[in-house]
C-alpha cells in the first residue's frame, strides 16, 4: 500500500531510525507494516556480536512508527505533524527477533482519536507466532 518513499514523506524518521519497510494494509482503525530484519542492521554490531538479537526497545520503536502511519493518516497534511510517545503498557517480548526474520506489525486503535491522543494495541508477528505485544499511547502534535 505504501512503499518506503511514501513512508519517508509521512514520518520524520531517517536512517538509522526509520524502521518500517512498507505498509501493506491501512484502514480507519488498523494498520499493518513490514520490517525485514537483516544481519546488516547497525544494532547487531553491539547487540550481541556473536549472538545477534534485535533489541526490544527497537521493536517497540518499529511498532510505534507503524502506529504513526495510522495516526498521521487522520490529518490532511501529515508532513506538518509529529507523534510522540506518552505511555507504553502491557509490553511482552515472547520470542527473540533474529537476522532474517520478517516482522509483521499490526497496530489497532483501542478507542477513537480524541484531542490528538492515540491509544493502540500493537502486535509483532514472525510467521504465525507472536513475538512482541504492547499497548501504546501517543499524541499527534503540529510541528513548528
């Protein structure tokens, strides 16, 4: 649905922090994004050199960027807005994320967006297994 160029026009993130490769589904209350994890990722140099594992905080960041695509899709000029974390709840890491994994990240609205507050439940799948899940709250704010 959205390729990397469209994602880069919407989100303010750039290398090495743009962590979504494509958006494959987007509705008014749900979005699904893809992240292909390769051995060439910068974080594998130090986490951990002989046992590469994707850090959990970066998994949550990738989820939040997918959620940002959903949130910013609700404003007419998304390039003039940013989203900021307010809260992370019920976060669970259930499976290691390794080089070669394809993350299918699903974010669903838990309630309608009000006053720029976005409440979402996120799930990362590797194949048909849940790798990570969390409830995220963010705020949409107009950029300066």
